[in-house]
C-alpha cells in the first residue's frame, strides 16, 4: 500500500514539477536566448528550482509517512517524479524546437556570434561555437537520437534524489520504523 502511495505521489508531483519546468524552458527559450551567458545562467537557476521542488516533494512524501521515512520510500517517489519530468521536458523540447520555434537555433547562433564579437573573441573560436550550435540544431530535429541525453539526465537527477532522500530520512533503523508504523496503524 505504501509503495503504491509513493508512486502516486511521484506521478502527481512529477506532473506538477514538469509543468513548472516546461514553463521555465519556455521562458528560457523565449526571453533568455539572446545571450549565451544569460541562457546558461537561466539553465542553472532552472535546475536549482528543480532541486528545490524535489525537496518539497520529498517533504510531502515524508509527511504522508507520518515522518517515518526511509531512503527507499523517499527515493522511490523522487525517481518516479524525475522520470515524468525528464520525459515531459524531452517531448516539449522536441516539439518546441521542431514545430513551435524551428528557428530557435538560428536566433541563438546569431546571439552567440554577437556576444562573442562583443568580447573580441578570435574568429576561429566564434566559428567553432557557431558550428557546435548548428550541430545541436541538427541533433534536436531527430526524435530518438538524443534519447541518451534523457538517461544521463535521469542519472544526474537521481544522484540528487539519493542525496535528498538521505538527508531527509528518519534517523531510525528500518526495524524501528516498521515497528512504529505498525503501532500507528493499530491506533
């Protein structure tokens, strides 16, 4: 029963976090792509907010467990949420970059070139960076090719989830937690 509740909480929390993250992606693509530094900064801010939302989700799950949470209880919920978020964001990125704003990379490349020129970057370096953006544009048009990116992000996010679960776990042994849960269910 508790495992199902953890999955359910992860599904609901994952959808809420995914919607928030999609909103942040839209804002990044729409308002912050004019400058590569600002775009990268907004990426770090978005990820920081994502981690904060995972912490809030772990707190919610711990509350559901009457503050008797083991690492596995919290991690299960966070892992389900991470999978939902990454899949939703992947699909959003694909459709945004292929259907909603297929010229995104052209505008981003121009912003990158303008930024690099304003910093007096050598022409060879500017061309290397522009070429990397063009390669990313080609990759973004392929639906299945970037799938490894999802797996790497899930692994990275899961590392943070393990840390969050470890920090937020109840400081009791597993047997003691089970005993307390049994006592609570009897009352």
